[in-house]
């Protein structure tokens, strides 16, 4: 199965939290180091229920 991009310009946001309008939108409306702050920025820009997630740095190991 091929990898699917969930946002536009993902490399630009490596190591940050990003917010999109929904899971169907790829445009980032807010970004930053604090997920709560990113969520609030997105709400301030008119997103009623933004989707916030972390973009890992390239080649970084993540254990969940």
C-alpha cells in the first residue's frame, strides 16, 4: 500500500503540531510547538472543530 499524504508541505512542519479544518482537508490552518495553542489559533481562524496532530521529524524513531 502506498503512503498517503495527510497535509500539504509536510516537510515544512516537521517537529511541530499542525491543525487542519478536518480529516478531508490537507491545508494547514495553524502550526506550532504547543497543541493547545495550535488548536486555539485554528479556532480563532474560524475552524469549529480543528484536527490537530504532530508531524514527526524525518527519520526519527517514535514509540507509542
